[in-house]
């Protein structure tokens, strides 16, 4: 047996006669194709093919031998056709010997055999055989009829010679061999491409954590990956080729195959675990040919989600508040919460307007947590707290060496850090016209370029902005770009001041008192009834922020002095704020050390000054003789 000559494909011809092999060799050499040749027929050919199939891409043969090989191997077999013209030539040659000939064909009659009989004026006896025994039986009949010539393939010719008859071989033409070789090469190329695709698919399926099962149109399992083995505790040997309904617990793949309707996110219990299952029908040209099912352990999904959340929490980019945290009995606020929840379901920009301290960031965080981006980062930026020359590099980031003092490796900006999440731009009316132009481009193009960089970075963010200023007036004065305003103000939320929702005062006061004095034996309902008239009477220019400060101070003073008259204590606290001039006296907690005590004292001073000047930050900054950045850092 010859060794393979090495080519990109292994094409093997198994021929019943040597001359065909020589012709095939001549054709392959002309075509620059290297091939392997074996001489054998029927059963012998099938045995040889079975041994060679692991080394061969495509077999070529002819007639009955080709059929025998097909039954013995799992790889493609190209049958070289025997044409009516090939038979005609052989019968014409046989006529020179005798006027009566027998013609042996494998499996089926030769189309046009009767026409050949008329054309050549010869009597033809056609014998159709399926195996060597059929040929033997026919020979006895031929001899009894006195027919002396047998026309057919090599098995028939060799058997005829054993019976003392003359055999005429039907040979394949060069053109038929050439066409069959091209077909074999095409099949080999397709198989190579398919093998590469299957190998890639196998690597993917073997490496993913999801279990995958694929069935065919008969609901038989044709693909079953290692992850599925672990989930179902069933080896692939036990399930491949089996009916999914009889093999896989709780399966509904047969239902999906029948209905054609996908089932997504179905939870089921498998071997003590909760598994999320998707079942999707496979359709080709409108015909349903199977179903693919994926299976994922809910525990793994939860663990992955936890890791993502932990990473986001470490960076501090987390929204802590939800719409449920916004306490209100006010009808307009209830309606605003509903509207904001609807807005949250979109990806459009939102502008939140309201006086200082009305809870704009509380709404922004709630919108983020109610959106499809809730698992992504929430990045809050106070545009007024950062000097304009630094705000640009904070938002957009910078490349290494972009400016003096820049990190060598550069730095990600807040827009990049907010990718797949929400960025909240508070005090949006404070940014410069130059920065407004860059922000407009971010909204339009969904991409940024770092300071000092030359590469465009695509980002996927949702922008929620807020202001306590009248942006329309700023547009009139030329301080704010009109086009940016319309981009930011796709959806608008205007928060009412606390003085317009006084029915909420007792609700919020109750919650804050419980927070600040939770460890003390206090009848909170009684206290609220006592102090509520005073709280309602005041207009709260600082809104929720001022309210929070007053209640915190009230709780601290009342608890420390063990006061039983909460209303009187509240009057003193509020009077101290209103009457405050240049001197401030406050008790601070020294248990956590001097540093924390100083921070607490500084914050107290700033909040007190804000109350004094009706939340006018500029007046407070001027009075305290501190910078704007210091003001925001201390508060």
C-alpha cells in the first residue's frame, strides 16, 4: 500500500481496475493535485476504505464499489459517473464479437439502454446486481442462453472470465474523472472550513461557564458542553444522540421545538441549585431544525454581580438612594416621583431644577437606581466646587505630561469612569463657555478626548444635570449656550421648595429624629406633635439641607441637656441661628480625636453661616475668607 504524498487534502481513489488508476494519476499530475490510489472492488474496497478513512478527506470510486465504500465509512465518497456513452462504446466493441450481449449495472438500469439496442442493432440482456452473489447467479443464466459476452464493471468482467465467458470492461472517460476530482476537492475544502469552524465552536463551548444543549429537528441531543455535564451531572456519552425529553430533567425543549416560541430567563431547580434557563428555536429558511438551550447557575450570576458592585463601591461611584427614600405626602412631589421613574427608563438627558437644598442629587441617584444602568457607576460632580481650569481635566482626564504636575501615566476622567453608568453634573450653570462647548460634543458624539491627547475614546453614559439658577436668563445674558441647554433639558424635573410642601415636614422630622437620637428612650410621635407647629411656621430658605441641620442640632442639644421641653429647645436652636453674629459656641464630640472634632466644628460654622445668609454661598465664602474649593470640601 503506497504512502500518502502529502498535500493540503488527502484524496484517495479506490478503483476496480488499474487502467483507471493510471488515468487518474495522469489527471492529478496535470492539475497539480497529489492523490493516493488503491485497486480493489466491492467488499475488498470497503475494507480498505474503512482502514484509511482517518487519513482521508474524500474517497473517489465508481459504480457498486462506490456504494460499498459509502456504507463502510463516515466521510464523503464521490462516485465517478458511468455515462450511457461509456456503455455505448463498450457494447459497440462487444458487437464485433457477437450480436447478443449481457450488460451488468449496479443498483439501477442505465437510462437509454433500449435506444442503444436500436442504434447498434444488437440484442441486450440487462442484469442489475447489488452484490457479488447476484453476479454469480446471473452467469449461469447467461451461459444457458448461449450468450458469450458480458459488458460491465471489473467485478462482472472477472466473474465472467471464471465462467469461461468473454468480458468487456466499461471504462470511465477522462472528462468524468476530471469532474469528479473537482467535486472531491470542493468537498474537501468545505470540510476543512467546517472543521475549523467546529473546532472554534468547541473551544468556545468548552470554555464558557454556561451549560449549552442543542437538539435537532427530532429532539435528539447533538451538542452538549462540559458546563452542562456539571450542571446535570450527566456525561456526554449518556446523552448525545438521545431524546432530550427522556434524558434531561425538567426539559421543555420539545415544547419549544413544537411551538417555535422562545422561553427566556426561566428559573428551575436542578440538582439542588437554581438555574436560569433560556430555550430558543433554531430556524433555517423558515424551517424549525432544532432548539438551543443555555443554563446558568444563579449563584454564579449573583457572585459576579457582587464582584462588580464591590469594584464600583471601592471607587465610591455608587448611588445610595432610591425613590422609596424620598418621603412625601405632597401630591405634586408624588407626581414628580412617578414622572422621574418614567424618565429613568430612558437614556435621555435630564435636567433637575430647584432651590439649593431641595434634594436634586437624591432624585439623580434614584433615577440612576431605577434605570437599566443601575449596575453601572454613578459619578457625581459638583461643577461649582472645582475651579474651571481643573474641572476640564477632572471630567475628560489627561494624558501623561499634558501639563505641569500631571501624572506620568495620565489619568482617567470622570466621563470615562462613568462608562455604562450615569454622571450627575450638579451646579451645571457654573461651567465656563469653553467647557460648555466640549460638554455639548460629548452629548452629541458620545465620545471624549483627554486633555493633551489625540485619541477619541467612545463612552456610553447618561447625563443628569442640576442647577439652582435660571438657565434661561443665563442664555439671554450669553452666559449659557442655548444648544447645550436644549440637549441637557430633554426631560425636565422642577423640585418644589420645602415651604411649598409643609405636609412633608412632620414625616421628614420623624425620620431625622429617629436617625439622630435612635439610642435614646424618646417618644418620637409626642415630640413631633410638640414641635411641628414651629417647624411649619418657618419658611426654610435652605430647604431640606437646612431642615436636616436644625433637626440634628435639636436632637444633639435636647439629648445632651436632657430637655423635656422640645419646643422650647427648638426655639432656642432656631433663635441662635437667626441671632448669630460673630460668635459661635458649640459642643463637639472629642471621642474620635481632634481631627474629627475640628471637621465637625468647621462644618457647623459653615452651615450656620448658610442659615444666616439664606444659603447665599458667595456671601458665606466672603465672610469666612475662604476659597470656593475649600468651602465645598469643608461642607
